[in-house]
C-alpha cells in the first residue's frame, strides 16, 4: 500500500469515528503531491472551508473536488476508497480529472459504468484502475457496519455479503480481537490497523 492509499484509509477511519459511512478520497497532482482531501460527512453538523456536510450529497469525492482550483485538473488523479456513485462519477468527469483509482466496487450504486454510455460521457478519455489494497480495506471497514442502519438496508447489505464475504469475516474477527475498539479509541495507528487486516485476511 502506497502513501496515497494510506491517506485515503485515514480519511475512511475519520469518517467511521464520526458515525459516517467510512469512505475517503484524495486528489493528487502529476508529482503525486496531495492537492485535496475529502471524506464522507453525511451525518456531521459542521465542516471546514468548502466542505459539504450534514446532507445526503456530502460524499467523500465531492468534498475532495469542492476544494480544487485551477485549470489543469486533467493532470490530476483522484483516489477513492470505494467506486464513486453516479453523482460522484459524474462530478469527477465534469471536473476535468482524467484518472481514477478506486478500491471496493459498489455493486449497488457504483457509477463508473456511466463512462462510455452516452455521447457526452464518451468524449473525454478516462483512465480507471482498481486498487486491490483499497478494495480489501474498504470492504473490511464496511463489515464493521453490521449493527448499524446500513446493514438493515437489504439492497445494500445483501450484495455486500454476497461479494465480500471474506472481508466481512475478517471484520468480524477484528471486532472479536478488539481491533475495532482500539481503532475507534485511536490506540492503534492506521498502519497498525492495515497490518491487522492482512494478518487476519485469509
């Protein structure tokens, strides 16, 4: 896992601690320098400059995009812990960014299949690639949501269990070993958390 992806995971964890869906996103320039960061802030009551919070569109990718300035965004790459939804995929495309690195595929609301579906969404070439590390870590983080409202949404939880059983079982093991409590209490680092995932990922 590279430093950019680790930064994304840190944002996921921050959202989880704030009782938000654990998704993070960063934008980097052509030199791999982080230009902006965003995370899910749907359940939060306050935010910083240019942050979207407290409503249904307060997604990680939108929060990363909202902080960008400049006319050369086509040189930038956006990292997303989870496949961007339809709203965020469209916003990324319209921002001018031309490269997406994402983690977990979203079988319910993923929007990357939009590209190439219409004349407009075919006019600008996009490079899309999936990160295996982000895929695993994001899916484990979602496994921590079993006792929350998200798990009660059948349209969300059933596809998750079907496609990410291994990651779900890893999450349950980390919970039983006290790793989740340590993570929420900030007594382990992001790097230690990632190592614990791979130690238990079988």
